[in-house]
């Protein structure tokens, strides 16, 4: 699992399965998108306006990559 945060776009992406080739994006709620792989398996979660929706400071205990 990897967590990537893009400060410029305020987008948080949680990748649960980087090997998934074909995905279908499904909007769960306004600004939260699930990436579904084979058999509707969740392979990624995209959160728009992440600083409003998630306590980003709590992610400090998780190893993550920050995109400039």
C-alpha cells in the first residue's frame, strides 16, 4: 500500500494494489473516488480536497510519498 499526497492539487491517493492494470473509477461521494479492479475489488482510493476531508497530520505515522 502506498499513500501519495499532491499538495498543489490537494489530492490524496491510496494505492492498495499497484499491479492492477485495468480499473474502473466509481465516485463514492462527492470528491471520493474508488478505483475498482477485477471482480469489483478496491485497488485505490482518490480523495479530492483532501486537506478538508482528512486529518493529514495523522498520516505522519504512515510512510507516504509527497508529490511536489
